[in-house]
C-alpha cells in the first residue's frame, strides 16, 4: 500500500532538509578559509589555493539552503501568520545575500593572489576584503538567525505546529544571539570566542531540532493545538452570523 504525501508534509520535509543542510554546510567553509582569513600575507603567495574555491562552493550551497528553508514552508505558515511568513522569507534572503557578499570578497582576494604587483597595496586591499567578509559573517549567519527565529518560531509555537519546546529554544536563543552580535560589534568580545559560542548554542540547537523534526514528523496540523484554535474561530464566526 502506498501513502500519498500531503503538500504540508512535503513542505516540512523539504524545509527540514534545507535546515539541516545550512547547519552542516556552516562548518567546513571556516576550515577552507583559514589561510586567507588568518594570514595577511596569503595574497602574496604564488598560484591559487583551491581551498578558497571549495569554501566558496560550500557557502553558495549554504545561501541557497537558507532561502530554501523559508520558501518551502511559506505556503503552509502563511495561513497562520502571513506577515511573519513574508518576514521569514525576507530575513532568510538577506542572510543569503550577506553570505554571498562575503564569498565575493574572498574570491576577490583569491583572484589577486599570484597576479603580482606592489606587496603593500595587495596586503592592504586583501585585508579590506577580509574585513568585509568578517562583517558580512557577523550580520549574516551571526545575527540573521535571530530574526529568522522571531518570525518562524513564533508561528510554530503559537499554533502548535511542532512541540512547543522546540520554538521556545529558538525564542530564548534569539535575544541571546542579538546581544552577542552587538557585543561583538562594539568590541566586547571576538566573534570566534568562547562567550560568543556559548550565546549561539541555543539558536543552533533550535535550528537543528526544528529541521530534524520537520524531516521526521512534519507539522502537527489538525492536532489538538490547531484544532482548538480552528474550533474557536468557527464558533466566533457562527456567532457573528447568527447575531
């Protein structure tokens, strides 16, 4: 016997896969970029370094997955929170654009490498491009997930589309991530520091948990939390009609 997958189940599955993809892809790029980011003289080296190209490839996949998480579930969640559903797509798109801006910055350094020229000019230019990458990382993957959580987790929690503990973790982690990002911006600590890592853990746990749940179970549409809300709306509508 075959079971037909509903549009809601398919949307949750696709979004969950994209969520886990962004989670997985976020780690390898840092290793690929280690040379260009950490060594000011990297741009003076001879030849190319394929690690940067692989890092760019991984981040492009991350950017695509970012947008995919929101686009896939939009037809479902717009029924429960139209404005926040649009906000989720917008925030994910901005996050993806910031990621791609950082990719372009490091690819520009890659192009400069091995082309020759004045060493001082090359190192200053490369340092500026790396600084641009650092800022896009802070405002993109470093801050945007908090906005994503405010838009998406509030819908999931209010309407019981997933167990409430999952979006609650996201809504706890979102303000922590905002505080950490602005603390980094104003020089309180480095983005790759122990305090920043600790403050980012809840939002990472939320994204991993919601992605996994959507893959395994989908949305709990039609279950008690949603059914009660629908019944209340039906009763209110009947009362208005009969008035």
